[in-house]
C-alpha cells in the first residue's frame, strides 16, 4: 500500500526502536519556524489580562513570553530525539483575542536540522505558563491547539499552514 | 463588579508583578492531578502507530510516555512560578483513538501546593514528542487540547472536569 | 590562635577535601533569607529604565525578576555544596535608585538547612540579567555588592546585617 | 536628547517587550571575554584560604573554579536573553589578595555573539561558591564587584576596562 | 517457575510499560546508600595521580569528587524512573590503589524511597570524570565496576554486599 | 623518565589546576565515537528481559536506550571539563547476552573536539537505567565495564580498541 511508505517515521531505526537521526550529512542551512499556541481562558480572565495589557505591560503575558524563550533553549533536553541547536533568535508575541491568549513564536538558526520543535515547545510552554497563572481563577481552562504555522530551510524547503490566513512574515 | 474579585490571579503580587506565591503556611496534604493531551495525527499515521502498538510495544508511544515522565520532573524549571515538588508517582497512558493519540498523565505527591502543572506539562511534552516523531509524515499535525481532568488535595479539594464523561480513577 | 578555630569551614571534610555537609540530624525549621544585589548602570541607563518603570511595567526589571526566581530554583545545580531544597516562596523586588538598580530577594522554605544561597544566587542572577540587557549601552557597568541582608531559622537563629539600616520585614 | 538614542537597549523589541535578539545576520568571529568577581572575606578567612593554598591546592578555590566552569556552560539557561554558545575554552584563576578572593575568568568561542555573559556568570557563580563555603564563618561577607575586564571580537571589536591597570593577556 | 516471580520488576506497570512507581504510601525513613566505581587507569597514570595526591591535593581527584556530588543531585533528571529526592548529605572519597582509582560515594536522605541510584550515579560520573581527565594519556582506560556496597532504610532494611570485605561505616 | 612525559594530562593547567582546554585553534572535523557499557544482571533477570525482548519490544531496554540518548546531550553539564557539542546523531543498541545487558552507543558530530565522553556517558547512564529497573530483583547487579570501542576524527585520527574483536562499523 503506497500510503504506508508515505508515513515513514524517520525517528525509528530499521528495527523499530527510537534513535536520534544522524543529520551529519545534511548541509547547514538557514532555518526558521513559526508556531502558535492558544489558551482559551474565557472572557472574564481575558478581560483582566487585557486590562493589564492596556494600562501597563501585562505581566502574565511577559512572564509567558519569557518562559517561552527559556523553553525553546531546553528543547533538546525535553524532546528525546531532538538535536541540540545553537538558536540565533527567538521572538514571542502574546496577544489576548476574545476569550483566548495566543502565543506566536518564531525561532531561527543556521543548522543541519529544522527548528520546528523549538518553536512548538516554546509556544506550548508559554501557553502552559498562562494556564499556571490563571488556573486559580479557572482550572478548566484549556491549552491548544499548539501547531506549526510555517517553516523554512532544509531539503523540504518552505512550508506554510494552509487555510488559516497565516501569512509568513 | 463582583466578577473582578472572582478572577483574582494569585501569581501576581499586589503591585501587579509576578512572584512565586509563598505556600509556607499551607498544610502538607496528599495531592493528585490528572491531565490529558491529544495529538491529532490523522488516520494514516494513527494506523501506523496502532500497528506498532499491536504487534509490539509501540516505540513512539513508549518514547512519548518516557518524555512525559521526565518533563513532569522539570516542571519547576520550565514554568516560572511553579514550586519544586518531590513527586511521589507518575503514570502515563498513551493510546491511539481514531485519528488521535491521547496521553493521560497522573501525578501524585504530598505537598503544600498542587501538582496540576506537573500533570499538564508532562501531558504536553508527551504530546509534543509524538509530534516530533511523526512530523516528517505530517508537519500539519496539531497538539491539543491539553487540559486538566481532575485534581485532589489542598484547600479547594477535589475537582473533576464536567461534561466529559471523565470518571476519576 | 583562637581565631583560627573560629573560621572553621564546615564544607570541608576533616581531610580538607570538599563535601556536601550531612544535614540529616538537623531539625526541619522554617527558614527565610533576604539578599540584595546592585547593578551600577549609570544615570543615562537608569533614566531609561525608570521611564519604562513609570509609563509601563519595566520589562528589563520584570525580566530580571523572573530570571532571579528561576535561578533560585537552580541553586543546588550551580553551587556544588548546596542541598536541594523545596522552596516555599520567592519574592523579588527590583527598583531603580539613582544610578543603580537594586534587586532584593526573599526566599522561604521549611528545611534542615538555610536558604541563604538561594537568595544570594537569585539576586546575583537577577543583577546579571540587568547587566545583559543594558550592556550594549554600557559594557563597563558593574554588578555588586551581592550580600545577605537577613536570615531566620536554624540553630544560629535570626541574623540581620548591621549598620545598613536594613529592617527585617 | 541625543543621549537617549545612545542608551538603546537591544534586548527590547520595538514594542518594549523582551526578545532574544536575532544574531543570524552577524558573522561568526572569534570571541573572547574576561570578567572578574571579588569576594571580600576578611582577613581571618583569607588567611585560612591562603594557608590551604600554600600547603596544598586550596580546595575552596578549586571548588570555586570548577563551579565557575560549570556555570559558564549554563549561561543560556540562567540569563533569559542569552544565546546558547559552543564555548571553546574556559580558564579560571582564583587568588587570595589581602582580605579578598578574586576570580578571573576568560571564555573563548567562535560565535555570532559575544561571550561576555558567559564570563560574567562564571565569575559570579565562582564567587558565590566561595561565599557558600565560608559563610559559616562570616555571613556578612560580600560578593562583588562582578565586572567585565576585556572583550574581543564582533562588530564592536576590542574593549578593555579603563583605569584599572588591567592588561589584556 | 518460582524464580520468575522472584524477578518481578517494579518499574514496569501491569501492561509491561514503564512508569515512575508511586511511593506515596511508603513511610518516610532515613535512607543511606554507599556505592563505588573504579577506573583502571594503569600504573603510569596512577603514579602521576598519586604524585599529585602526595604533594598537593590531587586536582583530578578533587574534580572527580565534585562531579560526583553534582551528579548525585541530577539523578532524577538522568534516570527516567527515579524520584526527585531532597538529599541530606553526600560524601565522596577518591583514592588511587595500584593501577586503579576508586571512588566511594555515600548518600543519605529522609525519603519514601532509597538513594541507591543517587550513589550509583555519583560514583559513575565521578569515575567518568577521571576517565575524561586521563583519556589523552590512555583512551583504553576502563570504567567499572560500578556497584552498590550497602544500603539502609525502607522496608527491605539493611543490605551489605557479600564477600567483598566491605564493612559498613 | 620518558614515561612521565607520556602521561601528560591536558585538562590540567600548568599550575596543576583544572581548566576547560581551549580547542579554538583546532580544526572542525567529523568526529565519531563508539562506547559500550555492560550490566551483569544474572541469568534470571536476563531471561526476563530476553522474554520481553522476544514477544514485544523490551521496555527496560527501550527505557535504557532513551536514557542513554538524553544523557549524551547532558555530557557537558555532567563532566566538568567537557565542551558543549552540537551532536549530529546518537544510536544506541541494547542487547541481552547470556547474563548481561550490553549497551553500545555511537555518537557523531562535526566539532573541534571529540565525542568520546558523550558516548561514554550515554552508555554508562543507559546501563545505570537498566540497573535501576532491575535492582528490586537484584541489588548486587554490577555495572561495567564502560569503555571506548572506537573513535575517529581529530589530530589523533582513528583508534580502535585492540584485542576485543570489535570491528568498526
């Protein structure tokens, strides 16, 4: 069945066991990845966060952004098959939109492998930090989706999530 | 407005800046939290993962479970306002359900503060690990929702997510 | 010479080599320590930081405060002879005073050993973070002094730095 | 006022929030930074440390040097806006001078960004380690100043602290 | 076959997958574990290390001891199923015996689970550090055995390795 | 005596104190190292592990392999004088041979210094993880030897352990 060939999982060795894929033969190219994570906090909490963001700088959002930056640098420690990467830059945007907080993270590096996981981990940890800071007001708050919006660099080149109105910056 | 009082965020000091809340005056009680995280991998990848899970032990799922356990122990490093907690136990279940992988994490401890974040972080990192291992077959795969299912212990006592058919174990 | 007996260093074993002192026979008591660290940034940078702090929340200072909180939790990893401690609370204050930024950190825990190093490390790393964020504007900026202001708990009881007008909170 | 333009802080995004500056467009150059940190331990403790240093190797000083080396490698974890850097070498000198211990740290790397923070963090943590090991004999001991002595590499080139008699090695 | 029942592995859940065993129902008791690790460096290197150890303090051995202490505190990060434990004390002895370096590590804590792994990890990392420092002089040097010498505390009580002439301290 | 010159230890500075050797002047070359670590578990446990390995995937062995991969990435944190290295690939094989489990780890990178320690640390931590998971069934189980089998790259070029029948892959 051709579909089976399609879903080849490169993190599994031939005998089915996990391994950290050898990227030594890949060229070093400029990599970029953008991911986002949402936290559905509800309107009451969103209004509280927005108010902070209006009068001041919004410490919940600043805390989440810093947690995201730190987490990006911990990616290879957290995700077993990730390679350590010398990240060149991390930008995190955190906005309150209706009942949700949306974190968007862009990571860039020159590397033999992509920085998708760095962006995904950063966005997710940023969102979990928002959850942590608002959970006393709403344990039921949900985190997600966490998803890749765009990537550039490497053999597979540029990829942008379809149908989301996401325009690469 | 009474709603404002409701959404008091305990991680912010009176001057609006973040702090790690002092839990020193809270009693040590038995704490338990259960969280889940889903990864919508699509039917082709799910079928591949299920096949592994049928014939063997499912290395993607085992890898995700181990990543979840390790991440739970890194919670206080990742989430700025989390207290270091001496976790007593971590159980992670990973199942393939239709087009999704669902990780359910239960964390327990005797502590002055809850272990909700430990369970949330573990579930999220487990799900991100699944994403990492299948992303070569589907960059568009989404992680989420990550959410608390239940908690026990502490002043606020037992809480179970409503309307989800989740029965505390 | 009696003075020699006075400066007995408890982190050295009888044969002169370092060890992590066994605190197992000490009682668990409530511990508190306050430390401060200054960064002499000069008037131009101080004015820039103060302006941020006036109109908004002061992101350099918020970043420094969060870095201090995270560092406190890394103390046992950074300082070879420090015991891992389940910290109960961390509060960090960051103010601009004349040409200086002053970080004051209070750490509390119930433990067999003190939390002086947690407070000292947090204050120092907070100050280094300020340095990092202003160094493009002034490489010559100096960090220090980093010093203990007060401690409570344990056999030696309460101690407050003399002659500094520091009043225990 | 022209001075305001001078104190532009590169770690803040245009909207005033922190970010990890993208260094991707900077060339890789050889970088070197030297920082120092002092600990004013007083004459009694200094004499004890000097005696160790005379008859043997001085375990307090060796411990401080090793803590400094380890800390340099943790810089990107401790300082939120620091880039992970593949450090090429770290040398730490620790000497007792009058009533003080002075740690001097030199860090080198080939990188797109400087290693000032690696040297500053290493020196500070080395000094805090000295504090930790002597604090039973003197809680009032002060750490500081921690300061950059010299740097080389990158667009801004060589810089040496003025007026200190410090000669680049 | 009764032997099969004997080799029940408590770190595997009923379905055969790994988990961090819940120790919440075990009492907190005083725990102690002693482990050792050897490095067979050969006579030439041993003589060099012994000479250092005679005239001075032996920096290779001090470095190994400090690495062992730090590693003990990283045990729960390194060994997937290990619980985070608030270690009370760590002592490391490093001696040169004939062609070998022997590290002996004693770890103690009050905990619900044993500290065997903390002692084993510390001894192993100390020995690997010796290997690292002498490998330029002998890549073929071997590390091992790493083994438990004694343990105390918990349900299974005191255990001492038989037939080795090891006397509990 | 010429032998003394032979056992020059490059991790010690001229004054006998440890340092992280400056590798900045070495060329970047492709590096590879293979190490192995054994755990003598005895026949009863080996049979239990082999059975798992026959019917399923052997969760003890998978856990050990993942712990090895994670540990390789922690090498510069664990071993004081090790340089942080951007590892390109890690493969771990775990087999049950008679009464022993043998882990073989291959690490590769393009770097100024070798990856021997990454392979050694990974193999050792993998073996310690096996010990952790079987110790309830056999506290007396021994870990070792941990040893380098082969290395490539750098000035000293290719090296293969003699007399072991080890053939470089």
